[in-house]
């Protein structure tokens, strides 16, 4: 079998039919990513392959560091051509890492380049790709149209003024670009100075000074409403784990006042306040019929030397071994008790806890809302063949695969849309293997399943009018 041919991963006739006749024709809803709203609004035209491919991509930076490349080629201001050469030197050493397949699939789909990238072919690839990038249809919007991207959910702080989303809403961008409400900084009470600075910014964005807990909650509600006006339909929370304690209102007021005055509070108080806040945001989501996304299990910024030098989001994070289930039961259980539990997607970064996550999601299913509680797609370190396979199997064994809202890129790179193809091929392979093994019939329902998981379920779940 040729490398990355038309039937890549599709080792049965059923898989081939499902992919080529159904999955390949579905549009993309990328409901959670980290693309720049500014780049999207300005219809950015990239000058070279390094700009569009390496800029901000910590997957590639991790591999380059592991291959001994100096940091100047990852996050430094080295010449773009030299940065690309360093990545090209690294690629042959990424065999069996998902980067190897992603790299060559992206070169093929975006630029029609079939060469294997290495140090010797780097100049040819660089020249050919840059020539393609100069074409008028290789702008941000042109790429979105080419990959039939219908919706993009960016990740945004409640303090953001959503200026670029407003521009996009009134533009001819082929994709609907909506903000996602990510209030993680509201829960960083361990650093009163940074927390108070953020609280001041929240107050400015909402038009009050956030001097009291009540004012802060009003400000969050106001910003949540502003996001809704811009098409936002989901909150997102990136936490190592959920709190196992929930403060009553009086305790939350006392904690708020202490930190707002610059004082430190203990770990128990921080956790209780955060539990209170997450329940409040859950209620906002319920009120506006949003979904709530919990990305759990990342131990962030482990390399303190690099973090101190470069800041967050540079590829020095790990999978946490912290147990998640008690926190999930605490927050979801309390929201359920209040009858305020919104649609929720649970993303797990530690595969050892996949089955626990899948059972937790199903605990809170309810009549009238099909697929309300989702065990989300394998993310970050798990958005590769093995990790996605684990997630799909856990979901299938303990939930309803056909109600799954499917894949998302969770990426900072415009060249990550091939990951939807990657996921779709794996899904079709999984179903085809089951048909061949006699575990599933070769029935028309399989085609419906593929269509729904690849596009329709996400459209209905988030209420996107596309």
C-alpha cells in the first residue's frame, strides 16, 4: 500500500465506501480551537511556510527540542527559512509520531506536495509551498472555503472586547466565527496580584468596578451575554481537575473580599471559591442554552526555566495523574441538584481515566435532550490514532457513538484541518473492521452514523445555523 494513498487507514471495503461516499463530503464544524480572531478577521495572507505552519505550533516545537534543535528555531526570532530547515531536519525522526503523518498529509492537501520532507528536500518543499502561498486563494478565508469549514469556535477571555468577532460577523468570511467563553483566570486566586489585575479588566469590559462578589457575577453575566450576541454557544474550562468543594454564597463573598484586597487565601478556600464560580457559570450556560466544555488533566508549564523565559503555551506541559472523578461528581452533581446542568462535554487527557469519564457523562443523561452529556474527543496528547481509538471505544462501550459530536482541532494552526480527515478515516476504519468481524451489519444506518458524527451532531448540539 502506498504511503498516504486514497485509502490511507481504510483497510476494508466498508471503510472505503463510508469514507469516500459519506465522510469525505461532510463540511467541518471546528467548535473548539485556538486560531487567532485577528488573523481570521484580517483574512491574513501568509508570507511563507514557517508563518503558516510553525508559528505557535507547540507540537512541532516539542519534537524539535527532542531532536536537539536550539530554542531559537522554535520560539526565537531566527530567519524563517532556517526555522523551517530545523523542522525539516526533525521530521525523519518523527516516524510513528502523529506529526509524521500530519506533516505529509498537510503538505499534500494544502499544497499538492507529495515529497517526503527531510533536510535534503526542504528547499524544494519551501519553494513550492511558498509559490502556492502567493496565490490569491491561499488567504485565511480561501483556506476555510477550500476545506468547507462552516463554523470556528475560538477561545476567548471574558475581558476580550470581541472586536474581531464583530468584524467577522459583518464580513464575507466563508465560516461563521464565534467566541467561546473561557473564564479560567477568574479562578487563579493563588496569585492575588494577577487575579486583581484581571478583575479590573473584567470590570472595565463589563462597565463596573467588580468591587464585590455580586458585581463580579454581574460582570460575568454581562460578558456571557455579549459573547452570546456574537454567536457564542459554549464556555470552555481548562483545568487540571475540578474542585471537590463548593462554597456557600457567604463564604464566597468573604473569600472574594480577601483576595480583592490583595490577601492570600488557603488552598481549601481557593477550591471552594472555584467550585462556587463553576456552578455559577454552569447556570449561565443553562440560562442561555449553551454547552459547557471541561478540558481536564493537563499539568501545565512543567519546565519552569522555559516558562520563566517564554511564558505559557510553548509546549512544556504534561498529562496529570490527578484523579478527576470526585470533582466531576461534585460539580455536575450540584448543578443537577439545582436543575441547572447545561449540555456538557468532558475531555480527558489521561487515558487511564477514559472509562470513568465515559460513565460519568452517562450518569447525567436526561430525557428530551439526546446526547446532552458528551465524552469528548481525544485531545492534545491523545488526538492521534491510538488516543482517538481509545476514546471512541470507551464511548462506544459505555455510551452512544451515534450521538457523538465528533472531532475538533483544538489547534493554533490554520493547517490543522487535515485532522478532521484523519479522524474521519479512523472512524470509518473502526466501523469497517467491525463489519468485517461480524460485530456490525453492513446496514444503511452506518452511513447515517458517519454523517451525524462528522457534521450533523455538532450542528444540532451547539445550535449553529449552517
